[in-house]
C-alpha cells in the first residue's frame, strides 16, 4: 500500500490543503508533504493524528476491499456434461450474484433439464440450432438469433427439435441452475 498517496488522496477528497491538514493535525506542512511523497514514514501515533484530522481511523484506512474479478475466460468455466445436454457456467460462483448466465448445449432430439417454477425471470438467446421452449402445455419454436424472456412461475425446459446440436445463452435471476 502506498500510504503517502492514500493520505494525499484522502486529503484532497476532504477538500483540504496541506496547510489545512497541518493546522488540524498539529503537524508541519513540510512534514506532511514528505509523508505524502513517501520521503518519511509517520509513527503509528502520528498517523492516527493525521487520520483523525481526515475524519477516519487506522482500521478504515488500512481496510481494502479485494478487487472483484469482472473478466472471465474459458479457463474459468465450470462444465457439467450430461448425456443429453452440457451446461457451461460462464461466471464462476454465479449463485452469489443476482444473475446466473450459462451456455447450454443440447444434443439433437434431446431436452434440457426441467426448471421448476421459481420466483424470478429468465432470458435466453439461441446462438445456434433450433429449439422448442416448452412451458407447461405451450410450445414455442425458436431458431438461431431468436430470444425468449419469461418469468419463472411455471415449469419449463428446452427441447432440441433439430438434427444438429443447439447452443443457448441462458440467464436466470435469481440463480437457479
């Protein structure tokens, strides 16, 4: 951690000049300038005085949130291959998120698992192939580049009625897969 930079950023966020901070912390402007440029290191007691003048404390100052991963590659995917279909979880640990995207590949003349009724919504985009969305007694035929959007109040599944595999980007909220 770059303590000097973090102190300077905090000072600027508070709209303070070095002079203002010097007055509030009872330290010299020159000393604070050296601290911000990492030319000197304050004692714990002095750092506490500076942080108090900046409206924070040691615990808050040194607490850092881990950087959240936002980009994923195929090496991050978790794959579940069944006889009739394959699910690729494209975001690891998505069950902790509000949305859960998967890539679903369904073999010809086979169906996905049945999603029971649940609270929430779903979106699907047919990447390739032809599928039928079966929702209770209703059937909806979809082809590549078609989409579906539905609430999860009725059980449903996808059936690949084509002669080649079908691939679907399927997103649920909350996570259900």
